[in-house]
């Protein structure tokens, strides 16, 4: 399994609103197309930071699944214009969990 470990920093005071939309709309849409999300995990040190992991069956499917989400109607017509302006920055680390230590 390929796992993206994603850290998001939202604009000050926007974390609760971002996560409300993220959990209601983005998480179910990801699961529906085969990209389960584990998290979000909230930083206890910074009220504007959270972390989550997004899983893929393998490296080859990662790009196709991402494209399916980011080129889809939900992202293009609804989420992109709402969520992206709330972000200050995000970081992504891609790892290969060949030992399948993460349980989804």
C-alpha cells in the first residue's frame, strides 16, 4: 500500500470550518473512489495545523485515483473554490507500506 502523509496549515482560525467541509464532503468522496483517509489528527501545538493519511493500493494507481478526485465535479465545482483559499500551505510525504502495518 502507498500512503500519503499530509500536513495542512490553514489560515488562522479556519481549521474547524475546513475540517467540517473536509469530513462531510471530501472524506466520503475519497472512500467512494478507493482512497481511504485515516484522520484527521489535530495538532495540539498549533490550532491551525492538522494531519491525515490517504491510502492507495499501489504506486501505479495513485495518479489515476488522484486524477479521478481532482478532476471530478465535486472538487472542481464545489470544494476547490472553498477549501483552497483556506490553506496557507500543505506538505505531502509519500511512503510505501509494504509490510502493511497500517490498518484501514
